[in-house]
């Protein structure tokens, strides 16, 4: 049997009717909608910075997926949730993602200067 005959036969159909819509409200559709909203807000106006709260809300939806990976990923889920919660707390103080990144880069830079100063 030719290897390509399976793909060229009439048995395999990719009609739109063959696929079911997962429907609104599923975990993956909520995640996709949240990140699509982020994409729309960023692409709409390049000068507008990404609000950290919007980003944290989208990221918090991902933690639901860790449950489907089983007990082996429980630690990863706890670590991820902790990081998202820290970012959500930072959203109150900083407001935008770029401000958090700028602050983090500045802290790292200052730490490297302090390290060289101790020599």
C-alpha cells in the first residue's frame, strides 16, 4: 500500500462539519479570548502600554491547565500561581508591564554594581 494513498483517499475528510466547536466557556477558549484581548489592545495603539492587571488576569486562567497534568505538576502549579499573584500585587504599584520590567532590570543592574564594589 502506498503511504500517500491514505491521505489522498476519500476516507479522510477535512470538511468543516467534521470538526466540532468546543464552545464558549471552556478553559482553553477563555484563555484564548483573554490573550486575544491583550493582543487587540496592544496592536490597536502601539503607544499604549500593556496594563499589568489585564496581563495577570489572562495568566491566572492558565493555572487551571496544571490540574489536567496530574500530581507531578502540583509544585509547578503552586510556583506559577505564586508568581502570578506577585505580579497582581505589583500591578497596584506599577500599573504597566513595562514599568515592572524596567524596575527589575534596574535592580539587577544595581546588584551587579554592588557586587563589583565589594571586590
